């Protein structure tokens, strides 16, 4: 009985977990891909230049105003380049986390199926599953037994239908 509940828990967990992989990746990415000193310096330069530009009257000193604007545009281009490389790494992290979740799910389910392939999770009279008793008992082959593969499939189907029913 414990194993049946454990499998149901894993199915629910690995159904929900991929939906939150972007949040997990964001938390990891904030600690791993921090702003560099160069980026912080460039941002402070942009702030300083914008405050200087605000103090310049555009009508009276147009050349100086545009010179400052060109400097701001150049620095903003550098910032965008640095930010795009960081966002690229963050995207790769998100994909990697999603793949890792699916691989861990597959490994856990495969190890459970291989470990408990010879013993049924639940033993019922074989007449309950009359036309499908061999399929339900897979991989154990015990008549009237519910195999781990069938139980995992039932749990996945129930969780999928429940998600559709509640609209998640």
C-alpha cells in the first residue's frame, strides 16, 4: 500500500514540477548569473549621463545634448549585449532543468518498475479483471495482481484527468 501511495506522489510531483521549472531556474539563475562589475559600472555611467543630459537645455546646447545622447546609446548597446548573453545562459538553464526533471522522473519510475517487477502491488480476485488480467498484472504475471506499470499508468491518467477537470 505504501508503494502505491509513493507512486501516486511521484506522479503528482513530476506532473506539477515542470510547470514551475522556470521559477526554479530563475532562483538558481539569480545566484549563479549575477551582474558583473562591468555591467554595474555601465549602468551607473548611464544614470550619470542621463542626469547630466537633464541638466542641459536641448534648445540652447543641442550639440552637447546629442553628444551625451550618443554616449548613452553606445553604453546601452553594450548593456544589451551583456544582458543578452546572460539571458541566453538563463534560457539554457531553464531547458536543462526541465530536461533534468524529466530524466529524474524516468529514472525513478524505471527503478521502481525494475525493483518491484516480480511482486504485485495489490492482489484481487482474478475475475475482477477478466479480459485484461494479464495486462493489469504486467510485469508480474500473477493473475489478479495489479502490477506496478499498470498502477503508474492509472495514476498518470487520474492526475491528467483531474488537472483537466480543475483547469490547471
